């Protein structure tokens, strides 16, 4: 069984995001980047399935500029067998990503497509669903547990009311949530070995993908600063202050 896993290069989750002075976006130059945390979970799950003997080959794919190869090397260090780099220097919207991943899927024909439920840079939570729709495949989103057997995937997912279990035929698209697993710590030998693994480069044109119309950002602004708190003597004074501000 072959597993395809999509990974994305994003600003590291520990970085405090700063807005550019002209309001045209956020500062990304000179800022630490890493693999999207949800994609790390997807990659870890693929590796665990391989360790169980269920998956025989793991292919990582990313869409982005030259620096995105670092993210692919991280995926290879996790345990991916090879990687595909779809090169583009333009911003990639969810629909463009879905069209690209559809083309890669059709070329690779894997039995399972794992990806993070969302990327932390835009929090769109759209690519997995769009990819499944374009491919006409079953999908299971927000997976907190995945079991593969007899050509089917049994996926437990978190919903507002609790947990829901779905059974989907393979091939299928599965998006991963936080509680699915805890990604492993990458060891130096694995990082060194990853430098020798193959990375195939391609482009949107070579895949026959037409970029979707880009979202136009008119202005980016930081959230307003919170006002200082006020100390009150008792509950009655608190209620009066809330009433005076129209909060209750």
C-alpha cells in the first residue's frame, strides 16, 4: 500500500507574528519556518502505518518555493521514502493546492492520502475536503484514530457532540487532528540520511494545473491591544460596572 502525505512550510508556531509596517501582510523574512504541525501528525501516522506493515511506501509532497525543500527533507527524515516538490513562488490558495494535489494523486495512485486538517498560516481548513471532492474519493476529516484493514479505513473523528466513527473505502483522503498521535523527535542520523533521499521537482504547468483566482488582501492589522483590568471590591460593584458598559 502506498501513502501520499502533503506537507506545507509555514511560520513556526512558536514565532510571535508581526504585521508589516505598511499593512500588506505579516513578516516572513528572517523568521523561523517549519512543517505545519498538523502535517507532522499526518506524516507520523503514515510512518506508524509503515512500521505496522500496512504501508509499504510513503511519498511526501509539498507546493511552494525553493525553501520548501527543507520541509520535504524533514518529511524524509520522519520516514518518507521519496518526495515531490511542486515549485511555485506564487501564493497558493486552497483551491490551487487541491487541484495540484489531485494531479499528484492521479500520477502516484496511492491507496491513502493523509494531510493535516488545516495549515496554521491561513487556518482555511479547505484543502483536504476540496481535494477529495475533485478526486471523487471518500473523505474522513479531523481524524483522532485511524485503523486500516480489508481495503477500508475506520476513522474516529472529533465532533461537537463527542466522537464519530466512519468507515470509508480506500483509496480515501484523511485529514489529521491533534489527538491522533504525537510526532516523534527526529534524530540526527535520520536527518543526515534524508539528505540523500530523492526529491522530484515539477511545476504547476507540468502537472497541467491552472491556478485559482487569488484572494486579494486589502489590509492586514494586528488585533487591538487589550485595555487594563480594573480591581473591584465585590460582586455588586462588578455587576454595576458591567451594566454601565452595557455588557449585561
